[in-house]
């Protein structure tokens, strides 16, 4: 698993002496930020968040971990192997319920909410050569649906099911991260990719700059069948090279999630620093421009961490 140290060092004198005063505890604060693949949106935002926390939390040592995203992140949090994670709203809900088919062997009872952030847009992109123009055209074609049991793959299953399809209707189903999916399309080894990400994701920009593409619509009737936490959305014209028209699709809100045994003070600081530093997050990726304080607790599928609650009470949201 790729790990990159972003900022900070443990105050070794405190660690070696075993002092337990609050200053020592803060000096050895460790925050592992669980993200996704390096070609997605979670990763650059996680890098920005780690720097914000490293700079803003006294003595903090921060790390960014590239992962298979939502499902893996939530399981790692439950195991105590991360302090904050990016995850899709439907994955968070299924994790709390312990949905085995989605990759959760039992209810993940240690998950606690920090904030609703930006929506992930379901972006289905095919090479023009594939002839895929509509969702129904995917039948008999090859498509990558993201890493197996990732948040993206859970989205793919749900969308195909709502449109009366299953993986069995496809010529080939690949379970690959975003960048690898794009490389196969460029090499004419794959027809399409379904990617659940913020608008302007690097992998699809790369694809659109390399080969002619079609951005495939997810019709409103499919959005209506899916229901919450899915919402009807639009990929604006010119988001990707060669995409001349707005394209209807569905979106799912992303959340920042922590675990119950992270201290109240750390969870408070993680929440506060996020909203105090939104320009830095947007500079890392434009998807963060959709993060709004007024939406921070909307649709939260798990209990808020008490530290986050404290911040939202200060801001008058609770």
C-alpha cells in the first residue's frame, strides 16, 4: 500500500520518556488520512488535508495513505488503522448496517461522522469507437467498474440494476482503478469506464485528451428508481474535452469519517481546520469548491463524533 509522509515528526523526547501529560499526548498526535487511488479526487484532497492538519494541530504527525477508497477506508477505520477517511455516502450507510455483499462482514460500530463534503458524480465514459452512446448500449460491451467492492463498484451495481442490467449482460467486466481503466481504453482493450468522482477527475481528463469519447447519460428515471442517497445531477458541458453538451447523471455525497476513539479535541480540530481552509482544499482539486458548511451535517448516515458536534454547535448548525 502506498504511504507518503506529508508533514510532522513525533516529539521523541516525550515518546521515550513515556510522559502522559496532555502536551505530550498532543506532541505525539498521529493522523493517517485514508484516501483512494492516486489518479482520483480523494488523494489530492487527502494530501491537502494532511498538510492542513500537520500545520494546524500542534505537534501532529500526518500521513496520507492511497487505498481502494470507500469500502477499504471504512474497514481500516474500524480496525483502528486510520484517523480520518473519505467515503461515499452509500458505502458509509452499508458499513453501519454491516452489509456483507458490499464488503462489510459485520456492522462497523466505531465509525463517526466529521462532515458531508462534495458530491461524487457517476461518470460513465466510453470511447467513440465503442459505439456506446446510451446506458443500454453498454450491454454486450466491456467496462471497468472500479476496484471490486469499492464505493465506485457499489455505485455501478446499483445503477445497472436500476436500469434492468447486471454484469452478466456485459461482454467483460473489469475491476480496475481509474488510471488503469483509462489505459485499457486508450489501448482499445476496453470500451468504457464508470468512475465515481468529483467533476474533472484527472483520469477522465487524460482519457478525453487522448481519444475521442462519449460521456454516457444516466437518465432521470434511473435516478428516481435509485432514490437516496443518490440524487439527479448534471455533468456540465466541456467538463471533458469533446463533451459539447450537458450530460444528466446521478451523484452521491462524500463524507469525511473518523472513529469513535479519536479524541474529542482532535476530531474538533479536524472539523474546524477543514472549514477554515477551504481555499487550500479547492486549490488541491476543484471538487472541493462544493464543500459548504451549511451542508456539513445533511444526510449524515452515522452518528457525529462529539468533537465535530462541538464545532457545529459553535457554528449554530446544531
